């Protein structure tokens, strides 16, 4: 630290001058302290304090300032990032810190969760890498990570006004960055956007397994309370997905709702279903620990399907008819036939799982036997504000749901924990 600088308490920075330096003299003062650097002068709202860059050397760093006191917060030139080079080929690399363009924001990543879809992409699932019947959707040379939270590090006036955020705010972005121009976007169905640029799978939208990331101008951004632990705040993404599945189920007050799988998505489904106040929320899993968490999320009936027949339990709750709504969140092929069997005639099946292989069932169960409504669910449209409120109000046992927080350089360990599935529920990476 240069002479004359001390740690300081102002809310939007980590350093301050002693004594504080007036805004008008900020550029000159920094030049005296920063020989051999190239600095970008901004205040805490992200506004320029000088006409542009003050070139005083070959190195480069980006600095922001408080209105009253000089508060340099350096943005480095390079960062650590995980890069996907193809199935089973993810590498920790050093990359340049991205520079935001007009209407964009640079965000310092505080936490990023590892999703089951990240794992299936890593393992080479057809959904991501294609086969003879469909082209690859995922791209190589992309930073993964689509469930995250971060702090705004750099933003311009247009982006700040559009999103209602400024430098220092904690933010999340919905996992898809819509084009706002295709058939689906024009009809308000942005989560089905035709280009389908989701963070962490496309080169157009690098993800959050890095120290910094850019929110593009088309991103859908939400503020999150600073009091939430970062790994808990990043859970807004899977929780919003779970709530969308709940909405698709059209749950009514007298329904018996079955949730298959008590991983992150399933636990969110349980909490969301309970909020609809049905007659019963039944949670299915093979882990007693996860079933206990499901009780704490709102399930009033839990069934370990390795020890008890779920069909017997559900029919006992429904006078032999079967469940009204089945929410599938495990992505396990056996859960599909299980759901079709547990549902009553005219029941509703909602599929949210991401499968690693094809699933085959007798479709006559859906049609001739029961006339079921089988619905898909994708992403978490219009559910992010509710998910954030649930987290901020402490409605889920997040200390026990987020089981592992690892530094970024242990990403492989994180992937292996998610693959094992027995000792973890939500694994998060914490970039340095």
C-alpha cells in the first residue's frame, strides 16, 4: 500500500485517503500515488471523474471512487477461470478480465453453483453435444457457470438506469440472455428465445466460473440483499427454476402433490408447492437425510423409495385414485414411469429433470389409460423475484442445502461431488 493510504469504512470501497481527497482533486492525487499505472477514474455510481484514461505507464488497472473520499478498488488485468474445451476437458486457466461494452456491466463473481446440467454437459450428454439426430448445442472454449451472484464492479449510465443498479450492488442475472427480437421474445416468452444464449454454454455469454464476468445489455438483472451469504444468494437460480415447475403444475388447495428427487431443484419444488397450500406435499428420494431436508422445506409426507412403496403411500392419501400433480426433478429415467404410475386419471405430470440418456415408456399410459397432461418446464421465467424473497426471508434451510463451498481451483472436486450425489446437495465455487 502506498504511503498515506489506510483501510477505510466507506460503503463502496476498500481503501480511502487519509485525509479524504475532494472529488475535484482525485485525478491529480491518484497520479501522485500511482506512478507506473494506467487508471480509469470513476465514482461509486460508476460515473467518470475525468475525461478518460490518465496514461502514466504501461500497466493497467481500473479504479472507482467515492463522491467524498478517494476509494480505489482495483480491477486486475487477468483472472482465473474454468474453461470448457469439450466433454471431460475442463481446465483452470488465466484469462484477461473482460471489458464491458456500452450498456453492459462488469461483475465480480462472489459465488457460482454447480448444477446437474453442468455435470451432464461435462460428461458429454447428447442434449449438450449432439448425436446423429440433433446438433450440438453447447460450445467449446466457454467459461461454464449459470447460477451465480456477484457485485457490480463497473457499469455505465444506460445499464445503471435500465437495471436500477450501481457499482457495489449485489446482483444476479437470469440464466438466459434473450435476444429480445425473435418470435418468442416478441410474444413475451423470453425463456424460449430462439438463439438461446445461456450463460456458461455459449461463447456469446461466458459464465461465472471466473473471478469476473460481463452482464450483456440484454441481460435480465435482479438485486439481492447483501445480508445473504453469497452461496445462498446464488441459489436464486435453481430455486426460480423449481418455482416455474410448480407454476406449471397448476396446484390447487385440495391437491396431493408428489415431488420426485430431493436435490436442489426438488427441495425448491417442495418449498414452492407448500406455498400453494395443497392438501399434501409428498417427497420421494432414496436418502433419509435429503428427505429430512424436504420435511424442513414443507413436505408433510416423505417416502424413501428404496424402503417403501410410494404407490401404496400415495393411494392411501387419495382414496386409491393417485396423485393430482407429479413434479419430476431428479433427471433419473426410472422417475418417469414412476410418475406416470402414481398419477390419477387426468393428472398433471411436470418434467424439469435434465437427462443424461434417452427414456422409454409406454405412451398409452399418457393417452388411452389416463389422459394425462404432460408438461415440460424450462428455466425460471417470472419467478426470480419470488425466489429471492424466499431466500431473503429464510424459508429454506440453506445452511444445510449448501453443503460445500470450494475455491475455484478445486472445480474438479466440485464436479466429482455432484456426480457422487451421496455427500453433497448444492456445491458452490467461490472465486478468489
